[in-house]
C-alpha cells in the first residue's frame, strides 16, 4: 500500500474508443479481443488502466513471463528460508524451475533445476535438504557449488568441467533474494543493493528466522495484484485491521473535500511525521523516499513511514508483537520501512518483517508468497504470539485477493474499457503502468 503524493493525472471523457465495434446486425465484438500487443502498447493512454487483453490474453501473459519474470530482477524469497548448508528451495516461473540453495561455505546460490545429462528436473519438492544434488533419472550428481561430481559409464571423453549446473544471476541484499534468469541482467541492481542494503542492515534479516510462511492464490492477473498493492484508495473500506495503523488522509484525498479541521489535523500530522523522518536520518537510518520508475530498468521504491497510534508495528493495537526486536534494534518505534519492486511488497518493523512476492501462474491466477520474519532468538509463545504477529497481514492479503478477484471478473467482461485513475490516490498505479509499458517498448513491443 502506498500513500498519495506528487503528480497529476489529467483525463477527459473522450478517452478510449467504444468497446463495441459493429460487425453487422446482431454482431458485436470487444475491440481489444484480437488486437496485437504492439498496437495495444502504442495506443496506451497515460492516466488510465490498461485494455482488457493485458489482463486476460494468454499471448500477453506469455510475453509478461518472458519480459518481466525472466529478463528483469525479481524477488523470490529470503535467505532465512535456506538457513543451513544443503537447504534447497525450488522456485518455478512458468516452465522454468530454479533452485536456491545454501552451499558448504554458507553462500546462497541459484541454479537452473535441469540436469546437464538429458535435461531431467533435479528436484521436485518445494523445499528439501541434501548433501548433493542427484538427478533421479540417471543419478548424475552435483555438489552444492553446482559442479558435476558423479556421472557413471560416460567414459574418459566427458569433460566434467563443462557440465556443471547452469547458474542463475543472484543477489542477496539484506537477506532478500533477487534473481534474474537473463544472461544480461539489468546492471542497476548495484544501485539498488547500495540503497536497500544500507536500509536493511539494522534488521539483520540474514540472521532472522521465519515465524510463518504462507501462500495464497489470487484469482487475477499479476498486474491487477500489483496495482491493487500500489494504492490505498480502497483501504478504509476494505482493510479495517491495517487501517488501525495509519492516518486515513495519508492514502490520498481531494483537497476540495476537506473541512478546515481535517486540513489542520493533517498538516499537524505531516509536520510530526516529517520531523520524525529527520530524526531517523540524523541517527544514520536512511528513511526518505527513493523511487525508480520510468527511465529505470528495475522498478524500485523504498520509504520509511511513521506508524500511528502506538506507532510500533502492524498489529491490531499498533504495539510490537515480539519482545525481541530484529537485529540490534533497541527502540520499537522505528516506523514501517516499505519496499516495492514490480513483483513484491514488503514491510519492515523493529519487531518483525513481512516480505511478500508474487509469481504469475496463469493469465488469471497469481501466487502470493509471504513470510513473517522475527529475531532468530525469539521464541513463539514466549517472546511473541504468532496470531498477533501475523493477523493483520493475513487478513489484508485475503482481502486484497478478494478485490483482485472481482477486478479480474470485471476486466474479462465485454463491458470493460480502461477507466481513469485518481489524480489524488492512484498516482503510483499510474507510474507503475507507465513503467510496464516503457519496458515492453524497450524489449521491442512497439509499433
């Protein structure tokens, strides 16, 4: 969720053409049903949602997988999920399967889940622990560094050094795992590593522990999931648990709709929040907004927000859920540090963190993975209650999944046409969509 600031979206009634094209008496067809992607990109209008095919077409979905989940950096997990040597986590993106593992030197590595003999899939479990990676087909075996160490009956002519597992570009930043499957991965990951690494350092997430991991399936296109997360226009009516910890006007507002008292209260809130950000900055904790949308290969946004009420965490009462704070932090009022990429959204508090990322499953189905991280020494039932720790974002994720569901049903209707975005509450959605279109053009999808 994000607040509303900056940018103005201008729109008029004469926007997109009618959704109906006349094909003779009694015959109508959605105007976008068979439109080539290059034409859809060329006809995109800033300040509006996308035409229906972007959310429903199998062809567009296949292109999305290729461009945004194979050629861009994506978040796929946390280092705490593969804590010990030999721990392996499988990540499937379309037909491509990736193995994340911890080697004997405690380094995190990523390899394609494909045996170099005849291509069999090496690991089928979502999570396992191994001493070696052994292909179940012909027992070719690889050590945790990906080197081929056993291949029976192959003769002296086999060059073993040429048949190790194929590596995948990997960066672990502050305990968050980024991968890119393309050989020429976007180089701006170095800038992100600098900014994000500094901001995540106090939490020491590489030594944190997973208190809960949960996956839900959202019945909608992945872009609807992301756009829903990028605005809080819907929050007051849909997220009663989450709304306990922020000022409602922070989600955006039309100034003409505010009374004098509301305006004065909001000005005071902004002054207090701004002063707190300056305090954090002066203490060596970067907190101001950093964002990269148009003009950047990798979409990235981070900012530390003040939490209202008790001001400590996303819990029903706003107080810390864990008595043991993350890393070496001593003060529970450390705000809510957001992180957004094009396939993830995360929140970092003094007492715990919630890291969430999505993987598309189909044009109308998206897997949302979330993990709740606590101090490695925190004990459930002693230092924290798991329900209290997780209930706000469990509820929020399900509420968002329900909203994505009705959005998907709507965009699949013959009556759908792109609608105008709020200039007050959906500017981040607008920038998110603009970045998406820009990246499609950069990969050749333009008229």
